[in-house]
């Protein structure tokens, strides 16, 4: 397997999920192939300072305001490449709002979480998706473009109060407070969905903390809960990273 590099730390719980998920995929591959030992990939993690990374967020109307944010993540990817990583990923949704500028000049493949989530949404046959995540991601044109490339119309909640509640839930999950989070998230998802689309909700959990509300589905790229279908962006991303790192003969 190719050596995997992860940019993590934003936040640390999601970084742990990525490491565990990649190791879990290796174990599954071992079981499927009948090998005595798993083809465990080598990994290197560049863990960023969460507070500093968030403080560098820019404004979409001011391209220059993103320069330090882009450089922070690009430099992390370059350090991973210098450590021998052959494929890399950023274990956070927000930097993917700036994916193209960040990966510019990085000479190893960097796997996009937006494209992984959109691909999983297309795989289950969805044509519409509700985007839940940080305020930046819920209004991001770039995530909508990624879904549109797969024939899917995606949108964040229209209601500012629902956006604010989603951000508050993310903050709780960052602190490890998950009790009641799944039901609370589900109620918000149904309310937001009915303002945008028809039929049963398809909800993309486009923040690496949101899937933590559903620990029983941590390894599944999509799952159902209380009548809604969820896209676990973490798990979809992990699958895409592992597949990119896997030896073609496997």
C-alpha cells in the first residue's frame, strides 16, 4: 500500500476516526483476502493547531484574506510529502472550500472530501442533498459544484436559525457531548429539507464532527436514521483515501 498522509487536528476527534477507519479498512481487506496479517498502510499525520487554523479563515469577497489559511494547509501537505506520503487528504471539510488553491504545487494526489461525499450520494441514487456543516460549508459554492458534477442539487438550510443551531451542535460534538445529538440533528434536517426539497431527506454530514452523533454508523458511508438517509462524509472520504492508497493488484 502507498503511504498515506493526513492533515488532521481540526478537530482531533475526527482525526482519530480517520486513523481508525483506515486501519479498519485494512482489517476488512485482510479478511476478504484470507491473509494472515493485514496490509496495514504506513501513515503520517500532520496535526494542526485547531484554534490557529480557524483564526486564519478568510472572506470570500477578499481572495487575499485566504492567503494564510491556504498556506497553513498547503505547507502541512508539503511536509507530509517530504515525509514520504504518496497520497494525502485533509481530515476536515472547511479547507475543501479552498481545495484548489491549497493543493496547488503539491505533487502527490490529495483526495477531496467533497467529491467523495458527492460520489456516495450519487451511488445511492439521490438527486438532491441537504448540506449540514459549519456556516462556511453550508453556504459554500464549491461543495454545491462538487455535487452538481455528480448530477445532484445540493443546498444548505435557508433558515439562519437552523444554520446557527447546526453550528452549536458541532461545538457540542467537538467537546464530546453526543447525548441526544442524533435526534436533535434529525429534527433540524427534516425542517430544513422540507423548505428545500420533496420526498425523504438525503442529508450530507459535511462537517467531520457531525458523524460523531451516530457512533453506531461510524464506518458506513451512508445509512438511514428515523426515515432520513445520511451521507457520512468522514466514512466516504476514508473509503476514497484507502482505495487511492491500495495496491491495484488488491
